[in-house]
C-alpha cells in the first residue's frame, strides 16, 4: 500500500524539471533564431561573367538574407587599379570623386533593387580593359564578394585554297580581330579533326589577335572541309565550310616532261636556223671572194666600159633566198616564244621553291598530332620537289641559251642585210 502523502513531493519535483526543460529549449531556440537572423552575407556569382566588347553587362551581387542597403555604404572596386574604385555609394549618394576615370559615366546601381539587398552593378559599353576581378563590399556588414568579368571580341573567319604542282591542295583559314586568343581546328566532312601546321598568331596594338592556319591535303575521300575558330574562355565557336570539286586533287597537266618536249622542238628549230645562217655566212664569204675577182676584171675592162652579165652578186641570191624562206620572221617568232617559255619556267620554279620551304618548315616543326606516316610522306615529297627544282633550273638554263643564240642570229641577219644593201 502506497502512502499518498509520500507521493506529493515527487510530483512537485517532476513538474519543476519539466518547466526547466521547456525554458531551456525556448532560450536555445531564441538564441539560434537571433544568431541565424542577425548575420548577413554578400553573395556573388560562382562562375565568371562573359560580356562582348561594346555591350552592357550586369555584375551580380546581393545581400543574403535580403536587407535594405539604400542608405548605407556600398563599394565596387578593382584592387589592381589606381584609383581602385569603380563605383561608390555612401549615405544614399554616389561619390564620383573617388571613381577611376575609365569608368566615368559607365556604371549604375538600381535604387529599387538596393532596397531589396541587390547591389548588382550595371557596366555600359564594355571595353577590353574592363576585364578583371571586381569586389563588391559593404563596410557596415564587413562582408564582401568577388565577380570575375571576361570580355570577348569575335570575328568571322575566312577560308581560301591554292594548288601546288604535286596536286596537293593548300587550305588557309584566317580570323582577324579576336579576343581572347582563339584556337583553330580543321575538320573533314565527317567532323574528324585533321592534321595541320602550327597556327600563326599576331597580337595587334589594339590587343586583338589575328590567327592564320594552313593545311595541306594531298588526297582525301571528302570534298568538304571546315575551319573551326574556338575561344574556350568565353565559350564561343565559329565555323566556316568549303566544298571543293571532285577533280581538285588531280595532278596539273603542265609538268617537266611537256616542258622538255617543247624545248626539244624549239632546239631542233634553232639548229635548223643555225644551219641556214651558217650557210648564208659561207655564201657571204664566197660573195666576197667573187667580188674581189670582179673588181680586178672590171679594172681590166675599163676601156671597153663593159661588165660581163654573168658576174652577178651571189649575195643578192642569198638575200632573195632569205626573203623567200622568211628566216627573219621565223627568228622573231622563235624569240617571242622563248621569252614566254622562260617566264613560265621561272613561275614554276618559284612555286616549287615555295613548296620546298613549306615542306621543310613542317618537317622541322612537326605538329604534336602529326603521325609518323605523315612525316614519311613529307620526306618523300621533299625528294620529289628537290628533283623537280633541279629539272626546272636545267630547263631554264637551256631556254636562256637558246634565247641568247636566237638574238645573236637576228642581229647577224640584220647586219648582213644592211651590209648587202650598202
């Protein structure tokens, strides 16, 4: 049997403990609520902000939890600048005296958004020099955050092609006035990346980049090619496509064999002319001898005032023969053709030298993605081009000699005709 009196103190103790627990919990909740609600943070974006030069951009930044900051100080700055302030507000007024001159008239904060804790900054007419790290700071809260701004300039690439003597096609892709520095890739019709030479990059005084990439294709199963200009920092890519005809990789019809045959024909023609001129010179010697005899006989026949009709000038016959054969016309035509031939060979020789230099550059500075098979093919091409260069040089020398001989013949024929007329 339990005594009820003894039970009263126990109930009173239990009630006191429950009240103490409730009070402790309530105080703890109040402390936690005050702690969480009383702290503010300044939050910026996790990723860089990208803007194109000339555009307007918002640099986002806000107070969390939201708080009216219209009447308190807000600072935007770039630590590397002098002065460092980009935009400053104190006591609800914008202070322009401390602002960096390069941002004058180009920054703005929204009053309506400031009341909601949004301290984002609008930057107008973005320049390349605006790229960098920005700090948004509220001195009263002792809180700040950073915003990374990337500025980009894009340009449309252009593409062209030339063809060399071996039948290979040289594609060239150029992009002028880009920022940041772009990368250039070549792709075939199926989207596979092709091997190309190193990209040539030039940075202009305005800070913009010009890139140029060339690719030599000796043979291909695809007639479509793409030049891709990529700027990874600003996540921007541009493409340009080119489609070539089926026969573009065929070897050109003009080759050293045709040159050799043509020169051989010219050589035969020149030998014929040389023979005719030699014969004419022999006739001239004979004429001179006959003239000497004629002069002696004329002195003997002075008294009779008679000259024998059979003593006609053999040189007149030679001149008539020359006129009938049109030797002079043939020589002049020969001279004109040889000059054209010389110009053609000089042009071919220059093309071969350019190809040799380009091939040597690729051999000396192979791309990281060049395969061993590609390098061996370039070695073979080097030998072919060197042999072709030697052939062109020899043909050029032959042409020069034939042209010189032809000109000597023309001068000789003119001198002979003038002498006979006198």
